[in-house]
């Protein structure tokens, strides 16, 4: 069979990076054969034929991932009616698998520590990306139980709003409750907008006061925020309380070099290959990223309740940002254990270098590259 050749003119510096990190450059030859994926919004199944007619292509059901369909990579969906109407999401199947790996049940409190621009309840350090996330929650009418905080995921400390907080609320209720959160509206009162702008200025100039809290840029009607006072929302709990009242599920889809995403690497054709050094290859940036990934994993795990599960993922295929982070984390955390991902039996992926971890890549999986590890928190 004739070997498929890359259409991407990968520069020598990038090929060196791949070689150093033992990544097969072959994956970048698959960019024309890797499909695009969509997820159908639950409840939109009846519109499947209509959607196919609108985007002028047949959707191929992804048998191993419920609700997902593949389509040829050249089909654009962003301007299509079903996308604008919120019937379909553009999301890679590997990212869908990472979410499925969390095994979320109805009623679970889920924390997504690097959420933008995805649409799970969460935290992100980049305000503009989180604002895009808020737009998506509103477009897909998904935000009813969500809260979105602009915050650093390495230090974020807020617990889910649980029943025990309701009992604390009763104490507050005895006093006159001032400054309680009303139903969220995009039209903030002038005073509030002014306060938020001041907080942002302070953060930018690092004059953050000790009362500076993560900025809440959205909350749904059923998120538990409506009726709370600021003190109640921002109260902290002891580490022993976290074991029982922490999050049931945590996703740490960490910032990384994105080298496993062919579509991301393809963008350098427009950005200029010379910018690759600053964005992907720079050794100092890689070291900083590894530190950030570890800190995000440590803090995400700290906020997990005992018995809960945390999924760590990156779209890098380097060992340093994946297996090395996992190994270091396990060595330092006796309450952390890797968990096999039950749903993965039928997934088209490989094992990572550590048993129970998984690797998706364009050649093996026909998806974007993704590393996935799942941990549970043991009582110690
Ligand atoms: C790989 S992306 C997440 C993609 C997202 N899970 C999705 O599916 O759309 C990583 C995100 O981490 C955010 N980020 C970077 N540093 C962070 C930090 N210290 N705390 C929280 N988020 C951070 C970036 O702004 C970026 O949005």
C-alpha cells in the first residue's frame, strides 16, 4: 500500500521536539483522514435527518461513544442552522471520552478546573475564555445548575453548595441578609459592574486584597447560589470537611503544549511556523507547564470527596506532561489511586506507559491526541 505522506510542512525544530519526546511524526500525516466530530444535544435525535440536510452530509454514528457522530474533516458546522440553534456541539470524540470516563451520575457535583471554552461547571483563569463558556451554556440552555468562576485552578477553594451549607445558611437567615445573590441576569446593576471592574483592575495590578474572591461570572437558577450571601458563597471549609463535602467528580483538562491536536498544529501554517518555538517547543515553557499541571492536579484532588473520581487529561502526547505528572502525583499522595476506566473496553485507544492510563492519537483512534488518567480518593 502506498504510504500516506504529510501535507504539513513540519519544521525541523518540531521534528526534533517529536523525536526528543518519542512521538511518532506519522500522526501528523493523518490530518486529512481524521474526521470531525459532533455531539448531538440530548433530545435532538429526532432532528437527525434535518441536521444532515442542513450540513449537507451524512453523519456517521460513533458506536463506542453515545451521542457522538463523525463527519468528513472539511465540513464546517459553525455557520450551520443546527449549530446556531444549539442542536449540535463541535467536540472531539477523545474529549467526549474523557468526560464519559468521569462516569457522572445525576445529582453529582462536578468541578471542571480548566473549563473554557467547554460547557461543564467550572473555573478558568482566562476571563475571555470563560465568557465564551458562559455564552455556550446559555446557547445550549445547560447552565441551570452551573456556576462559572474566573479563578486560578491551582488555588481555587470553593466547595459545592451542599445540604450542610443550607444548615449554615439558617444561621445567617436569622440575621438580616444583605447583599444576597438574586437570579442571574446579563444586565448587572451599575454598582455591581463597577465593583467587578474594580476587582479586575486590582487583580491586574496585583493589588489584590485579602477579601478578593474568585469572580462569579455566571450562575444558574438551580446552582444553589440564588439567595446566598457573599459570606455564605465564599466561606471556606476545613480539610476534614472536604472529605465528605467535596466534589463527587473533578475534571482537570490541563493547559498543555497541544502537540497532540493536529488541528492546533495545523494553525501554525497561518500563525507562522516561527511562532511554534514560543508556543510549543520552548523548554522553559514546558517546565512551567509541567509545574502548572501538577499544581492543578494536586488542587483538583484536594477538592474531591473521598470515594470521588478525578480525570486528568492533556492534548499533549509527551511523557513529561502525562505519565511523569501522574507518577509524581501518586508518589506524593497516598490517598490517590489510579482507577481503570470501565467504559474504555471498546474505545479505540492504546494504554499509556502506566497501566490504566489511556492514549488517543489520530492514527490509532481517528481522533485528536489525548492522554487520560482517572484517580479515585481513598480514605486514609
Ligand atoms: C486544554 S484547555 C481546556 C479545554 C476545555 N476543557 C474544553 O473542553 O473546552 C486549558 C484551559 O486551562 C486554562 N488555564 C490555564 N491556566 C489555568 C489555571 N491556572 N487555572 C485555571 N485554568 C487555567 C486555559 O485558560 C484554558 O482555557
